[in-house]
């Protein structure tokens, strides 16, 4: 009997893949904010590629966690919501995300100043009613309370923090 693919690769490899993708989100975000600060118009599609990649690594990690292969130190409801979104979107993350206005409590400028508060356009999780796929009552409440309307960076940040045990010192 063949060994499932998830068990053939060490969890640290998944964590490294996630970390690499997550760091690209920060790089792209910094670049976009710098360009916006300079008065340029930016295309948020530039941010989608690293978000898509990080979400795929996140989904793989959350499935390792649900299979008992690893333990992620984060809110169980957030992990359930992430798996729910992935299962409904089936790798078509663009159907689970949309560009919308979000309120940012404050932004630090590259000159050491603070701009606060403001509204920016960003990728956010779609409302449950827009999420494709069939219903799953168990994950719906987690999705609505933890993801819907929020930026995907929030759950990715919490996941990143929850993976510290799998990183080399």
C-alpha cells in the first residue's frame, strides 16, 4: 500500500514552503504601500500570487494538523475556517477572496510618521453566501466568525506564529 504523500515529506518542509510564500506577501505589500505613498496607482492583483501560494501551503499544513501529523499552536476555529474555505474553493482561492475596502487602524510611513486611521482596498475573504461549493454546517460558523470580511493576512499571521515549534533556531 502506498504511503500518503503528506507523510513522505517532513513537516518542516511544509513550514519552509509556507514561510517563503508568507515572506513574499510582506515584500509585495511593502512595495505596494511604498508606491501608494509615492502617489502611484497600484494593482492589487500583484499581491494575489503570494497570497494564493501561502494559502495553499496553509491548507496543506492545516490538513496535516487535522490528520494528527503536526500540532499548530493556534485557534482551532481559525484552522477549521481555513480548511472550510479551502474545501469550498477547491484551490480556486480567487473565488474565496475579493477586493474590498478595509479599515486600517494605522500605518507607519517610511519617514517614521503614522497615518491613522484610514480605509484601503485589500483582498478579503468573501461572505459565506458568496463562497462556492456545498454547505458544511460544521465549518460555516467558524468561517463566518473567523474569516469572512477579514484580510487573509490575519489567519496567515496567526498560522505563522503557530508554527514556531517547527522552525530551526
